[in-house]
C-alpha cells in the first residue's frame, strides 16, 4: 500500500511527490492522509463547479464539504474507469442537485455582495490583450448565473465540464431526453442574452 | 426539396451545433446558402467556445474553506472509526456471551446425563 507519509517524505527529500493516481490508490486502501492530500489538490476546482451550479458561495461551501464526505465513503468503489476529477464532478453535481431541491428558493442575496474572486488559470492568459473576450466571459458568467437552476446545471455540466448526457441525466435524476431538451433551452437563453437582437442586427455583449 | 425557413432553423441550431448531431439534409442545405442562418450558427459556436473556457476560470473560495472541509472530513473519519470500534466490541461481547451460554448449556446437559446414568441406591 502506498502511504501519503511516503509522499511527504519524498517531498522533503526533494523527490517527486506521489501522482494523483497513486494518491487515489492509497486513499482506496484507507489512507486518510492521501485522501486529504487529494482534497487539497482538487478543492478549488470542486468549489468552482459547486459555485457555478448553486450560484452562491454559502451553498457552494456546503456542497464542497458534502461532496468530499460522500467521496471518502465511496472511494473504495471508485474503479478508476474515469478520471478522479470526473468522478468528483459527478458527485458534486449530484450533491448540488440534492441541495438545490432541498433548500428553499426564497433566499435574498445581500446587496453588497461582490461575489468571489475569479482567477483565470490558463497559461499565458493576458487580460489586457483580451478585453473583448473577457467582457464576453464576464457577461456569460452573469448570464449562466441568472439561468434557472435546472437549466444552469445542465449547461454547466455539459458545455463547461463536458460530461456526457448519460452521466448528467443519472446524477440529476432525469432522463437523457429531458437533459437534452434543457440543454437546448439553456443555450437558446444564453444566446438571446449575449447576442441581443437590436433592429435585426445581432450585437455581441 | 422541403422548404426550410430561418425560423425553423433557429429552433434546431441549439441542438445542431453539437458535433455529430444528425441534421436533416434540407436544413443543412438551407444553412449553406443562407447568410442569416450562418451568422446564427456562428453565434452558437462562439457561445460554446466561451462556455468551454469557463472551465479554466477558477472561482476562489473564501479563506478557511479548505480548513473547514478537512475538519468536517476528519470528524466524519473519527466517527466512522469509533463506530467500527464499538461494533467490533459489540460483536466480541455478543460472541463471548453466546459462548458462555453454550458452555453453560453443555455443562447442564452433562450433569443431567451423569445423574441419569448414576446407579440408584436400593431403598
């Protein structure tokens, strides 16, 4: 069994740390520290998806916690057919869906809420050189956040995270046909918001 | 050939923009020859491209999110360990009690058998 203690020792020795596959294997064997290391490596990505699905920080934090609790309980059953990140995305989607259904939608958002900081992790991303693109992305993020939760979940999972329709349908508890219909509705709404028609001429952003 | 209008195509494009999604020949023919529909298709391509790049835009959680997550995880792990310890001990206790009961039963049976076999004194 690979222990994360080994991983830490390797780091101290200046050697390569354990890969994610090795950490997953150790976690499957019950190594709690290996699982915690996986949490450290993946929690920002998990939070990002949770935030995009729930649309608010508080729910996103709760979804992240619940996702990792569920993942820890289920890690022995993770066969490695998919990437660990994809497996986590599916758990996040399922957790978020359950929470969205459970929570009341009467929440009133704080007026001075500025939202969380968004960081672009693309290599060599140059914000100054892509002001038009970043305006489009900003508008798109807002448009996605304004979608009804059921449409937002589908478009985020399919068009942003590229999960297959079958997996999305399974995690959200709907049919594949319903998932496709919702996706097309969501795309149409986003298209209408982003490329608003003015006098017959489409206007981006 | 079936007459296709731009309004009909507009309804199909959110689906047709997916790679590999089957599109009727008449619709394909219309789009190939209609600048309005081509522009509409280009908007959907631009939308999908922008959506894909959202994946690289990470949303930073508030400070303390990681610590809270790890604490919740450790608490759950401890609860699980305690539960497993308790259920293990419970099993041992039940096993011991069961064993004692069986032993007592066997002893009682042996005594009863011995009494039956013992020669009775003539009165």
